[in-house]
C-alpha cells in the first residue's frame, strides 16, 4: 500500500461551548470534550485508511485547562503513526480568546483506532510517512505508546515491550 502523509488525515473541527455542555461551574464537561475529540480523530483515521474505523483505546488525555462556556474550541486531529491495522491519532485542542482572538492550547489527547471490514474484522492500513520535525517525534514515540497501551490492556507481555523497556535501561 502506498504511504500517506499526516497532512492527508488532518481534521479540524471548530465549535462553540454551549451552556448544556458545561459542568456546574460553567466549564466544558470532560465527557463532551472526549466526544468531540473522538469524532475528529475518527475522521482523521478514516481519511488515512479510507476504511470503517473504531476507537480501540484512549491512551492519553490531559485536561490541562478548563474551557469556559461561550469559548470557541478547535479540535485538530492527525494520524501520527500507522501500524498494521491500527493507527495512533494525536489530538490538539485550542481555545480562542473571546476578545483578542489569540489561540492557546487547552488540551491534548492520543487515541488509537483500528480499521475494520464490514464484519468488524481488523484490516490493513497504509503506512504513514512523517514529514516535519513534530510529526517525526510523534511517529517515533507512537510505538512506545502502543506497547504501553497493549501491556495495560493485558494484550502484551511486558517482557516483549522492547521500546518501553529501553526507557528504563
Ligand atoms: C478494536 C478491535 C477491533 C481490536 O480487536 P482485536 O481482536 O484486539 O484485534 P487484534 O488483536 O487483531 O488487534 C488489532 C489491532 O488493534 C491493536 N490494539 C488492540 N487493542 C489495543 C489497545 N488496547 N491499545 C492499542 N492498540 C490496540 C492491536 O495492536 C492491533 O494493531 P496492529 O494490527 O496495527 O498491530 C476490537 O477490540 C473491537 O472491535 N472493539 C470495539 C471497538 C468499539 O466499538 N469502539 C467504540 C467503543 S464505544
């Protein structure tokens, strides 16, 4: 299969935070942000694979900043590495200042998607060829994160997690 560039999967979704999506202190409810990120990441995985994709795991989420009601939020998702049937998708969330229009980083997350056929069976995806420095860094780290996710899910023997072990030796 022909390799694809990260830019081919990049997905950007901008939307406002409405009162019905907030917690009792008027900040965006965490589950709503997870859903927005899942939707953008799912589109990115689909753009890379041109297959049906399902969320296999949420590997990392950092709610570093609260997002007040009325904020304009932009979710950017891009495939950071493709393996055989799975893809790591990196998600950056930006908040736009109401008055200056300046963007600041609100959150980030890393999800794993698997491409499946009509019967839900995992199916192969094209490889990814990172281009710029950030894409290359994320690409390298993705194997370590995949191994950690599989170990935590009980799907990989920690002894076989070579990339993870290399961090400590
Ligand atoms: C995701 C799913 C297809 C994986 O099925 P499976 O039987 O584990 O399939 P495999 O063992 O062949 O794994 C398929 C790929 O997923 C990866 N994978 C599976 N579980 C993973 C996890 N927890 N973390 C990271 N990668 C994972 C495997 O490493 C493999 O990747 P590779 O082919 O690129 O090397 C299956 O578990 C499923 O359909 N889950 C439900 C998905 C869903 O409904 N999501 C929405 C939740 S509401």
